[in-house]
C-alpha cells in the first residue's frame, strides 16, 4: 500500500491547511444566548450520539441508507435536548429513529430481555432472499483507499478497488451473517437499544418492507439549517466523534477514554461561540488522539483570496522552553538577530502562547513543537506590526517592533523559513548531501555518476519527502527490503467489536548501480508519515544511522470527513506496525544519534545535525 497523495506535507502544507483556507460563503452565525448544558442534557446528547452511530454505520436497511445523516444529526440533537428523565428520553429516541428504521428499539436496560418488536419475527425468508450487512474497509467517506458497502449490493463507488469486495468477503476469519441479526447495547446507564446488523432482502429491497412514520424523502429534501447554533455544534461533535469511535485503528492500543471525550466536547459547546472558537473545540477534541495526522480545517477561517500575504520577518525554533530566532529576513530592520530568545509577543509570554496553541495540536510533543513554533507567531498584514520582546543575557528584556514581510500566494510556506542546503551538494571531497524534501528519485538517478565514487552520502529527511516510496534505497541494498505493515481496519460490528485488519506491505528490490558509499539520515519532528517510512526502513535494515531528534509519530493513509458549515476533520485511518508488532504512532522514531540545537550554533549559522553527520565520515 502506497501512501495516498492526500497525505500532507508537514513543514508547510499542514500549516497552510490549518491557517489559510478557501473563502467560505455560507452563513455562520452565533446562536442566541442560552444556558450551558445541564448534566441531563449532556446525558441526552451522549445517548443520542451512540444510537446515531449504530444506525448510520451499521443499520443495513434501505430506510437507513436513504437518510440524510447530516440533517438528521441536527434534528436529533435538537429533539432529545429537553428530555427531563429516562422515560422521556426513551420516547423521544424511539420516535426519532422510527424515521430511520421502525425496527430500531430503545428501552430500559432492565427490560432488555422482553419480547422483541413483533415486526422482527413475522417475516419468513425464502431461498432467493439474500442477507445484507455493512462492511467498512476503514470507513468509506470519499477518501481512497477506504470504502464502505452493503453485502449483496452492486458496487457504485468509483473510488473502490473492483476486487476489494471479493477479497474481503472471502475471508473466513470474519463472521459473515447468515440470518437476520440485531445488536443490543447500552446507550447510557439504564437505557439500551436494539439495532439491526443484518437483514434479508428480496428484489424489491430489504425486508420487511415497512413504511417509516415519516417519509425519509422529507428529511432528505428539507433545507439545511444555515445557523451554527449551540445544538448544531453538538450535532457536529456527534458526527465527528462517531467516525472515530467505530473506525479509529489505534483505540485498541491506547488508554484514551473516547466516551469521556464525547461528554467533555458536548459540554464545551458553550453558547455564543463563533465559527473559529468551534474550530478550536474540535481541534482540542482531536488533539486527545495524540495523532499528528489529526487536523481540523474550517473554510470560514480565511478572509478571502488575496494576491499578497504578510508574515513576520523571521523563523524560530524551540530549544527546550526557549523560542529562539533561527533566521532573519535580510530586509528586516528591527534589530532582531539569529540566536535571540523571544520572551513576549504583543505582551503575551511565549510559553502561554505555546501552551494555548499546543492544546489544539494533536500528536507527540515533538510534532506539537514543530507546529506551535509557527502558531505562536502573529499573522500580519500590510498595515500592522507586532511588538516582540527579546530576552537579554542579563535577564532584562528589549522590545522591538517588526513589520510584515510580503509573501505571494504561490509561496510554498506560510512563514519565512531558515535557509538550508538544496538538492545535491558535495560538502567535502567525496561527501555528498541530498535533500529528500525537494529531490525526486529521478533527480537522484541523474546524480548517480557523481555518487559512484562517493565515500558518504547524507540524506535530509527533516520534513516530508518528495518520494513517498523510498526507491533511492534500492541502490544501497543487496536483497529485497520490506515496508512497515499497513493494517486497514475491517469493521462489521459497532464499537470496533471483532474488528479485523487487512494487512499489506510492499517491497523494494535491489537496483543497479549499487552504491558503496556509507549513508546517514537526518530526522526531526517534521519527519512525518512517508518520511517515517524512510526512517523506519533505514533503521530496521541498518542502511545508515539516523541523527537529530525523534520523528512526528504518525504514519499511514489519512481519512477525511466533511462536516457541515465548512469543517473538515482528518486522522490516521491505517494502523502501521513494525515487524515485531510494535508501533511508533504517538511516539515517533528516535534517532540513533540524538543531536540538540544550541543557541551558539544558531548564532553562528551552523547546522549542528549536519555537522554531526559529517563527523561520522571522518
């Protein structure tokens, strides 16, 4: 399995994905002032959330499949909010989900063994009837390679591999249904539900042929609300939470209480939030995954298309708890220099800014630090400036004002970045540098004649590589090497019960000419996803040592979910394992030779990680 091209480049594109988004023309309005949610309201919403996920992703009836689940989430959240006790909540949930499928039942848990709905028992199937159930390969939300389908239904998904269904449905380790089956689960303490997981179908559709109390087409054609009020925000939390609840591949190996995250996120939907504040809420929810792939985009966060953008005139990096200037634009006249330590920005302590920004950034400490060094910096325009207070060696501070530096729309980075070596360069006689962030395999092949007699080659992986598959390594091996193990979840039951995986991996064969040069690979917290595939393989096969700091700790194809009102969330949809079954998700890959940057090195303009790599070849 190759990395899907939608995986984002960490050092620049993810920042742009978070901060500079297309202009959104929909109406995003604040709700009218209301009271915060009571404990009963949170309980009502949480019970609805669970039943919503069971019905949306696992009820295979035609009624459920015709439902507009986006509008239904808003309708449902509004419907259950004011229930005052369990009996009233059960009544509201029952009436609500009859719109979706009349065979869905909600009842007091102590009555779970009472007689089921007679509608379930009156149908007798014939030999020509076929069983229908949901199968989720990951979760099919429109992002390849993930797909969802009902068994015994024609394939209408253009993104789906034609042979995928047959391959999955021939697996004998999955308990395929041979008769109608229902799923019983507790929605909240004392309240349970019964939802169909498998039903029969004939030539006219799924059985029994029932007319819902409300024609589903009325719900599909209903105009979508254009107000992101408090209840609508809860509905979006419900939709996002469920996508992860039933498909996230790392819940089985993490101690995170995702149910508690649901309650916290619902409670956080405060009255009066605007669109940006709600984006921060979703970011905090996703940050609990500790997944550096998890992002939240809001299309309403931009001010519109511009021909010009402005940025602060310097780059910086965290050296432990200090934010240190690493490069200053030559046009800047503020008096800031490389190696200066930033103490405050516009009167706010950088540590406070860092804490606030990293609360909304998913991933490991190193991946959070990689992004937060940009997020703490103010965005400027043509007419604004920022006040930056620098910490002097004697402990005093020195304020200075900085103006924005113009940045054109086609600039690949949202911020100014310290310069580094580009492409290919012979650093010393026989010692070469290759920037994998900007050099393709085709570029590398062109340089092979110069590398035949090289003594050492230093590959820079401190960012996202151009080549997602490390074909360059084929010139340094004598036998085939294999990728990490890619495990896509196969989900047929709610809450990841009996979840299986489809495992794939690819190989790289030796290529000519074989290069005898020793190698070294530079890594840091900006090395993510495909970059970590490189780092893991060179470490496992001992192709060359890694130097620098730990990688981001997020690999595998991302999945994306489009939400109403211009929001999009993403996460790691594939579990990635090493040969021994361990994962570096949420941890990162540590370097063989850790190298910390220093203020002295920055002031002198040295790349200390590269310098350490050069010493390996002395």
